[in-house]
């Protein structure tokens, strides 16, 4: 009798294939376009710069010969030590200050929290080089309070560390504040019931709860400092760092091969910091559950006053830096003629004036518009498309990669890739298009993660209902997904705009005479000794960033009140 029992061995071994729907095909097509964009804008340029670092000046392959020469040259190799020294020291100072400031805003009952938070966010709206210019007016050879340094020069590691702390402080503050906001009051109640001292509670409950936030903040600050170009260029003096060395090799000596080598060296610590941060995030566990109780700080007069004093000092320092830069931009001839004038905004140097400012505004607008569209659609496809795992994985990987690529490395890689004669895309070189592509990629990761986080909050039932009702996916996207995700979309757009206005490192190599930007002009004006004009140009960037931020807040509030009343009026029965 034949054994008809079914076993794993006598099952048909062919896989069942499901026919892709029209919506699936459309989503796959768009996913392919996004993947191609990221390959062209990220992967291919990085491969080009790696290949260039292995060639000699004649274009012949020499392997690791350039690297051996670099590490055997003390003058070049010493810049690695300088970069690491400045980055580590700044990270320690910045994270400590941001931690205390965030603690004051979230765990104390001091007055004026909204005011201090607003002041603390101001450095995000300014180009990094502005801090260097302000320090020149304060502590330079003709500075107002140069004696405060007790004979030490501001041009060097001291100035770089102070300026970088000013520049990176709000980035660390935002991350640590987010970590502080995720707290379960029951943990503190349990510690108090066990009669633990405040110091014991701090080390056993508070610090463990935010340790991953501290790690992320530390690596963000470290990466920003070690890859920053504007501050070391303005106030670094003879203190060489990797970012400035790349610029000197490429622009000063036209040694593109050595510039590529230094870029790859600069890429290593940034990549290490990125992957350590990613690893720490994976180990993070959820601290809030459905039974969690929101932590509310209790009034404590002594603690509140200490926190108020600390925040007041930092706020005064931030306002002093901005105010000093603004004063320097209005002074006729520092320090001999302190008469106020607007002549510094005349920008008499050809190509470094108002044309560059208008170019920056154009770049910011194009980046905000096209960047938001590309990033949000790409994030939507990554989150919602499940039928093409390979392409999805490629997009996800290269969407996170720009976080680990310094702006200088990305910009230099664009020279090697897009300026190649055999590249059919070389027509975009030295145009506004390449600046837009570069800037979108440079700030892609944060925007991508913001969009993905928002999309994860939407239940998958929306797509299921759409399929069951035979509604095209694009209609569901337009009518449901887009309106629900308007807040993060607006946040992404303003993030891209402000960063496009303030960026220096990412575009320093790829601008042309016709596409000179305001941030680049400020550096060149400072190089030529016209510090007042450089300060004026930097302040123009600040004015626009603040104006756009305020306009964005007003418009966003009006639109969201009309389109998302369901979000803010849940309990309204009228």
C-alpha cells in the first residue's frame, strides 16, 4: 500500500510566487530611483575618492604608497593628534555643559525655562565660523578682553575648543533633553521609599536612564568637531588639524592625491564614532511602558537657584558671542574707529558680496524643497514597501551612511567623481545642481530618521484598508499619509534650509565663481583681513535663519490648526 503521508521531503520544492500588484510595481520603481540617487550621490563619489588616494599624480596605481608617505611625514601626521585632542576635549566640555543645562530644563523648577531653551538653540542658526570671528573681537590681538587669557593666544587650540563648544552645544543639548524626557516617576518613588540619598538616586537612576543619550551626544559632538572646517580655518592659526590640511593640500598645493589620503584618514574616526553610536542604540531598551508615570520635578529652592545661575551664565555667554559679532559687523574700523556704520554690508570685493548671499538663499530653498520630497518619499518606501527587501536594504544603508561621512570628504569626492571626463553627469559640475545634491546628501540621515520615526507611528492598517478598497497607493499617500505627517515634514524642511544656509565644509570644494555661497564668502573675506565684512556676511546668514525659523513656526501653526484639529482637540465635544 502506498504511503500517502506528507512529509517535509515529499512537499513540492518550488516557491510560490505572488503576482505583484500595480501599486507594488510603482513603489518598486520609485524605490529604484531613490536607490540610484543615493548610489550616484554617496557610493560612487566615495569609491572615486578611495581610488584617487591609491594613485600618484600621474594617475597610476601605487597602492598604499601615499598612505605610507603621509604617516611617515611628522608635519602631516601631527595634525591627527591635534584633531583628536581638540575633538575629545571639546566633547568632554560640551557634553558636561549640555547635561547640566538639560538637567536644569527638565529636572528643576527654575523660572524662565522657555527663554533659556530659546537662547541655547541660537548657535544652531549660525555658521560655525561666526564663533571664531566673535572670539577674535573678544580675545584677539586687539580684543576687548584679551587680558582674560593671561597671555595665551586665542589663535590655536584654546580658541578652537571655545568656538567648537559654542557651535556644538545645542546639538548635544537636544539629544540629552530627549533622553531626560523619557523617565518613569515610579523609579524615583521606589528609590525614595528605600531611603536612598539624592546622590545615590542620581547615580543609580538618573545616569543609567540617560546613558545612551549621553553616548549619542558625545559621538555627535566628536564627529562635528573633528570634521569642522570653518572654525579651525578662522581661528586655528598655526595649529593644523585634518580638515584644514585637506584644504591646504587641495587648494594650496593642488595635491589631490594627498588630499584624498587625508580625507580617508578623516573618515576613519567619523565612521568609528558612527558605528559605536549605532551599536549603543541597538542595546538601548524601552524605559517607558503603558504603566509608566510621567516624571514631574519638585521645587527645591537651592537646586533651582543654582540651575538658574548656571543657565544664566551660559545664556549671557551665547548672547555675548552673537552680540560681539554683530557689533564688529557695524564698527567702521576696529578698534580705532568705533563709529557705527552699515558700510561693512557693502561687500566691495567682487564675487564675495550680495551675489553669494542670494546664492545661499537659492541653495537653501532648493535643498528644502527637493530634499524634503526625496527624503520623505524614500523614507516612506523604506518603511512601507516589504516586497523588495534587497533594494530596501540598499536604500536604508546609504540613507544612514552620510551621517558618518564628513562634509569635506563628501565635497572632495564630488570633485573626483563628477569632474571626470568620462562621467555623463559632469555637466552638473560647477553648477547650483551639484551644490543642491551635495547638501541634500550631507544632511540626509537626520531627516530620514525623522521621517521614518513619524511613519512608524502610523498603523499598517491604513495600507491594508486602501488595498481592500482598491484605492491606489498614491491617493492614500496624498490623502492620509501626507496630512498626518505634516509636522515632521515641516521640521525636515526647516532643518534642511537652515543647514544649507550655514554649511561650509560640504561645499568649500565644489562651488564656482558663479555659485559662491555666503558662508564661503565669509571665510574668504576673513582670509583677506576684512574681518568686519566677514562678520557682516555671517550675520546675514543669522538674520535669514531666524526670520525663516519664525516664519516657519507661524505658518506651521496655522496650517496644523486647520489640517490637524483631530490631533490637538481630541477632547473637544463641540
